[in-house]
């Protein structure tokens, strides 16, 4: 049991009230009033024309790809520094994921490398807004338009993230979100697809509901999927969305406390870059020396402080490594990165305690080096 887990949800709003309404009404499955209410509230929150609930964030990406017609023979450019679900969803369609490297400044996909990876088979760019910092959407849109490519935005970690004052997910053809238990708002398991395109919305809702025809009962005119969200999950989601602004404000405050508490340590924070609002789903740091990453995590664990490694680059995983590749920036980030406890209920004293352990680790390291120098003298 950790004193400070890496994440825990805050369920202090109307979650119980709304779930009890579901139970009392007996509408607990994929029909009920909370599903359209959650969809309406969500599209208003992010500023999209359409929003459709789904059962998790991975199927949200798969659904977006299906609706865009991505399949065998297609290539989709995706950052290698991402959670594996972003890449697996491409593979589900029979398309080929093509990996690109990251930018040192933002940790997001490198637009120049995206351009280098375009071939006649490229159909789409999957832009992942990693850890709450947005991609360079101006550059990616410019590239997509020049090469007639679709853009899917994976916003699983970026609820509340703004790029030049506009919510991520609304720039591309489709935006996808996750509401897993460790996300900024949660439904336990769940997700959302958003779009400003009427036809894409119709295609996604058609595919997610077993391909059920609109005007004929129990008639299915495409091979569909059971990707629907339950009314209970939507009830939790609506209650969470009511609190989203407070969660994001607090998470940004937590990031500022870490910034202050880690000043002077041999680390670099994943910070806000450009005309953006970083939502800090996870406060993340890079140690200067990769050799310090795991020993520092072990030290924090001994003090009952949970951490996570930054995602391993997907191109290094067995199922995607048949052809040797090098993505040096992503690899450097993956081998040196740590996610720190980042949940909204953390207070400044708790963050100070975590920072003190990190500072003490590096102070001990400096002391040890100084003692070695004295010994050699």
C-alpha cells in the first residue's frame, strides 16, 4: 500500500447520486438518459459538433480508424513514444503503424519526422497529446493538407489541454478520449469520440452499435462492434465532467509545486511549451543520467511513493520490432522518464515530501561523488 499512489480518482461529486438514479430506474446498460446527457455536456466542454460515448479509449481509436476507412494496405504515422494502445488500434484494422520520433522540447511527435515517413500508402496521422502537452497542430494540419491525409487526435491524456486557446481533439478529423480510472475524469472504463463531421459521426455511431441499420429493426448492414458505453458509466462521467475544471486547475497547481520543490535537482520537468495549456495528466520528469532512473524509483518506493516509468517506445517492443529502427529522442525520453504522483487531492505538503525524497537522493549521490574524490586525493 502506497502512501502516495501515482494516481487515484476523486469521486466527491454527484457520482453516487447519478448511479443510484440508474439503479432505481433499472436503466443500467447501453440505454438511459445519462448517455445523451454526458455526450451533450462533453461536446459543449470541448467545443465539438458531435460526441459519442464508447466503452474505452482503445476502441475509440479503433472506431475512428474504421470510420475513416483505414485498413489493410494503409499506413498510419504514429509516435513511438506513446501508450501501446495507440499503436495496437492501428494494427487491429490491418493497417501498418509507421513510427516517428519525438521533439525534445515537448515530447510530442516530431512534424519533420512525420514528413519524412510519408509514403504513397500513408492514409492518416495519429497525433498523441502525450501526458497533457499538445502536439504542434499547426504543422501537422499543414502536412496533412499538403498530402491529403486524415488526422486522428488521441486525447486520452489531454482532457483540458488547449492549443492556442482551442481544446485538443477539435483540430483533426476525429478526436478520441479515455476515461479509465487514472484519467483526468473517469467512468471506470470508458471513452469518447468527437468530430465536427456529420458523416463521420454517423459512421462511428453505426459501427459502435453492432452495425444496426437506422430504419429497420434488428437489421444489420455492416459488420459492427459492441463498443457502447453503459448508462452507469455515463452517469459517473457526467458527474466527473461537472468537476473537470477544478481537477485541471488543481493538477496544474500540483505541477507548480513540483517545479518549485525540484528546483536545482539534476532533472528536467515535462513542462508547458508554446501558446498552450498543459493539463498535466501526469507530472513527469527526466533524470539527467539514465542510470539514476530506476534507483530513484526504488528510493521513492521505499518511502511508499509510487511512480511509473515514462512509456517505453513502442518500436522497441517484440511485436513491432521485426525491422530495426532508431528513434533517439523517444528512446532518450523513454529510458530517463518518471511519472510522479499527480492526482487532484495532493496538497502542497505532500508534494514537498515527495520532492524532499528526490532531492535527498541526488544530494546523497553528490556526497558520494565528493567522498570518492577525497579518497582518490
